C-alpha cells in the first residue's frame, strides 16, 4: 500500500521537476495574452489495498514416508501395483521367485521326517531299558544314556518343526504384502 503511494508521489514529483527545468531553459517569457486563468489538471489520490505477491522457488519433503519392501530377498517376478496408486493393507504387491524358498521348505520337511523317524527307536529303547533297569538287567548308565537319547530326539523333532514353520513363512513371503508400518 505504501509502495504504490510512494511510487505515485515520486512520479508526480519527477514530472513537476522536469516541467520546471523545461520551462527555465526556454526563451524568456513574453507577455502572456490576457486570456484568463490557466487550466490546471487535478489528480485525487486515494489510499487503496494493493496485493503484493512474491514467487519463490523451493522444495518440499514429506512428513511421513512409507517404504514398500518385500519381507524376503529374491528375484522379483511381478510387481502387482502401480506407483502412485492407493494400496490397502493385506494387498499383494510383489511376486518373488519362490524356487529357493520351496526347496528350503522341502528340505525342512525332510529333516522333520528324519527326526521323527529317529524318535521312534529312541522311545522304544528307553521304554525297554526302563523295565530292564528295574530288574538290574542293564546298568543305570545304559538307561540314562537311552533316556538322554530320547530327550535329544524329542528336541530334534521340535527343532525341525520350527524350521519347517520358518521355511513355510518365508515361502509365503514370496507373495509380499503391504507393510503396516509407517516411518
């Protein structure tokens, strides 16, 4: 508002100074004809609002970032979403080559079957030795060894079941879902 008024004031002052200079450099005035009072132009100055706009370049950064990453590594066979589109929780986003994870799952299943097969003779031996140690047909040490072998076989079965579950989860992650975490 002040900038516009100041500019108008300076422009008016500049016109007056230029006209005085032109008038002083011309020939001496001659007798003016007696035609009446000279005509004068009048400009009324009124205060008014002026919108000042400034355009500046800049950069923006988001306050929330959602990183979309698969849960397991591998070769991405398909991307099942379009960048910039809305996605929902639970939506499949990637198809990762499952071959390595299928092989790991099959290997874990085979290890589970082997450990369950080893559990059977360990259990039978422990049961036989339990009866035989009572009548002193085997030593207490032999029974303790059979009992420890049974517990170790049971632990192996539990371990391989956990490995099968881990392999199953990783195989399921080859079809990656949208994460539920925001950073």
